[in-house]
């Protein structure tokens, strides 16, 4: 594929020369000319919404940086900055868009203030699980819609990790009925937070590094984070007794890499392909790691730390499901972009559910 075709497919304008634009972080250092036997090297910054080296999410960003370096033979080196090391957690989008860093790592539901439709590309309550989400993105038109949505911001997104079905969260009181959600202050982002609001609770937006102290001090009554492995690492069992499942709000949360489109366009064809394929490898690896590690972590939480593991009552799940349908339908009406993404997402969800009924769901029920 010619470079102009590849770049056009991604919605990226071509740039003259092989160097990065001024103001887009550390500039590429040319060791030589690509087409004449020389080697060009690029030094990039990655800013993240996660604490530095945090298991699963922070290390997922590290994995992506390592893969890009290894797959490019050292022609691209990426230095990873945790939340607050270079920019605050919730300023990653603007930092990459503005050229403070060439790339970022986060989750698209953090950027609903930029575009409401962005939330569809991270997690939809009672929506697609990881396997289905990847299928929609890679083979159902989702990735094209995501790129189209970010193009006005000078960004290129890529799926770069998935947590799988998350846990429902940590609570300092029992949740036996819908009434127990009234007045509940809970750290919960994205569409799940709006669903909680409709149920009478108060959603709170906090970066990962502030969750433990907020829960321990009573500033919040409950929090969701990710799953057993991450939650154990954060020590959340020390701040709340009850651990609920399933994660109705985030059934297959996609993590994203963000690329400044000018920085990306400055790469030669092969490096552009390497970067995008590194994202796909990192995407698969994160889900596999969570699936492997959550088993042991849950055992530790329940058996060593005596966490009270509970399933949300059917009454509560039924109420949240109904509210979720309303919230997502209303989101689709907010602007043309949200409507366009919703229609694609909903059509794919309905189709894949029919297949799941005779494949994955049927098998798991049979397995017992």
C-alpha cells in the first residue's frame, strides 16, 4: 500500500519531510535518509491517565511502548509518563491534541466533555463484552467511526487494551434493594455514572490515584475500579467491606492509545504499520493478562483478606438495565455524531447477541 493511501485511510493529512512538527514533543533525530540506506529515529512521549507502572493499566501502557520499540527495531523509542508526571490524568486528550506529547494512553469515556459519542468506544452499560467490542471495532465499522470522531481534534485513536467484564465495585454498605442506591456517592465514570444518577445516587469522577484515600476518608461511599487484580493492588479491600459483581456498567472496557496525527503522519509507511499493529498486540495481551491474573487475585481477596463477595440482587440489576437503555437512547439524540455511532453499535449488538445465544452463552450454560 502506498503511503498516501495508508494515511488517507486513517484520515490523516500527509506532511512534508520525515521530522515531527515543531511543538510536538521531542523532535525526531535523523541519523540518515531512509531511502538511501540511512536510519531515521523518532523519540516520542506517551502521557497516561494511570498511575506510573500501575498493574494492568499502567503496565499496559508500558507494554505498548516496549512493543513499538521492539517491533520498530529501535527506530521509535517511547518514554511513558504516568498521571501527573507530565500532565494531570484528565488532560491527556488535550496534551496529545496540542502536541505536548506524541501519544497518550487512557479511556475514551473520560473525554465525553469533548464529544458525547466518545463514550461508545470505551464501555456501554449492559453493552458489548470484550470479544464483541473488538469485533465491532475491527470488522463492524467501529474503528472508522472512532477515527472520524477524533479527526477534528488532530488525533488518531486505536484500541489498546481491554479489561474484560469488570467487577461491580466496593461498597461500605450492603446493596439489597434499589432504595440502597439513593444518595450513594460513588466513583463511577462514563455512562455508568449517569445511570447511577438516574437511580438516585451521586456519581463522582476521580482519577485512579485518588480513589483509595477518598473511599477510606468517607468522601465517597463506594467505588468501581477494574477487577480483582487491579483492586487488590490498590488495597481497596482495606477501605470497604462489600465487593459486588457483575460489572454491569463496564462489560468490556476498551482502553485507547491516542496519537497526534501530525506526529503519526511524519512516520514512514512501515513505522505507521508497526505502531498500529503494536496497538493490536497490546490490546489482546491486556485482556489475556487480566483473565489470567484476576483468578488468583479474587482468591486472595476472599480467602486471605476475608472480603464479602456478593452478587447484585436481580431487582437492582433489572432497574439499572432499564435506566441504561434510557440513558443510551438519550445519548444517541444529543448530536448527529452520537446518533451515527449509536446506530452502528446497536445494530452490531443485536446481531452478535443472536449468535451468542447459540454459541458463547449456550456453551457456558452447558458447561455449568
